[in-house]
C-alpha cells in the first residue's frame, strides 16, 4: 500500500472524568451525525467524582501493576498487563464468551461467517502507552509506539481468534488507526519479527481481493461504498473525518454486502459496537479513555 499522510486519531476523552458519571447510570447514546455523546454530568460536590490520583491508583491495581511508573521518561514501554490481574481475567472472560458464541450460539445462515475485531484495547493492549503518556493521548508519541510495535495481545483474545480461524471464520480487523500505520499494525498483530508479535492469524483476504485489515483512510480518500447518506456520505460531502460509528458500521455493511455474515463484533469502545451489521457484540474492558 502506498504511504499516505498520517491520519490523526480523533481526540479522545479520558475516562478519568467520566467514570463516576457511568456509576450514576448515565449511558452513552448515539446522537445526530453519528458521533456519540460523552456520558458526563456537572458535579455539585467534589465527593461526586473520584479523586484523580486515587483513580489512577485504582486503575493501576486493576491492571495488576500497582507500582508502575508513569511518564515517558520513567515508564516501562514494554509493560504488559499482569497475567493475574483483574483486567486480564475480565478480558479473558469476554474472549471466552466470544468463543462460546462462535462455536455453539450461532445459527448458520448459509453466508460465509466472519468476525470483526477492533485493534487498540480489543486485540492489542495499550496499557503501557496509557502509563507512558500519563493518560494523555498524543498522536506523535502514540505513533512511535505503533511503529515500534510495542503492544502485547489482550489476554484470551489470541486463542479465541485462532480457534475462530480454525473453525472457518473470516478474520477481519477494523481499526480507527490510519492507513499509514497499516504495515506496523499488521506486524504487531501477527508476526514480522519486529517488536511484539502478538500471534494472531493473518487477516483473511476477502472474496473481492481486499485484505482483511481495515485501517481508516485519510479524508478525501474514502472508498465509494462509504459514500452513502446513512454512513460517511455527509462527511465526504463536507470534507471532514467520518465519525467512528458511521465509519465502522459502513465498513461492516460493506463486508456483509460481500456475502459475509458478521457473527461476532469485538470492541472496547461503544463506538466500535453501535450501528448494527453484527449478530452479537462483545465489549472488552477499558477504563482508560472514551472514544466518541
Ligand atoms: Mg479500541
């Protein structure tokens, strides 16, 4: 694939300011235009939100790395979530739910069966980057982690995806990472001898010849199948980035138009999962950030 200009990842909103809102039973909802609203509220009292330093400590405990250093100078850029952490147990539990659904829950329709997987914090764990960036996403430093292929697999997911591939599922990755990051993303997910090789199977080549790793094209280069009113048409007309829900659901619709049945869709963000075109969705745990 030709090198493309770097596509800036959408600004993300740290969960540090919204966790308490979620605990107050407010939920993210889709809004006009396909963007998702951030579930939040205006605290009347300081006690209604978790102290930021305490919250950072709680999240470190969840990932089983209570003493991990933060900041690019002091952090461990190769740190993985602890295997015995509650995060690892929760992620592996979702992966096991997925395996059960793919092997026994699904009723065959006659279409070719497929699964769709997000990348960051669905198949690859970015816990090291959260610590190194002190939960402040920066396209430059994040891009270096991507290029260096530093992200380990999310616990439980490699076994689930390999089993699905063995059972005849097309394996399709769908990420908001930009096209310029496609080669490094593929290498980190699979095996290229650079940095981490997470051990996922190669993405399936689809029946129209497309590779099964969908990275997000730059504005101005969206494929024609996204240029529909219900997907990225309005964004294409306006010359702006297509919101995640509309972009990802538009790609899933395209995959199903090719004759695949998306039996399971796995993501860590609600914006990975909303918009239909999957029989069942699986939400991976991620207390670190919220992507509308
Ligand atoms: Mg993700």
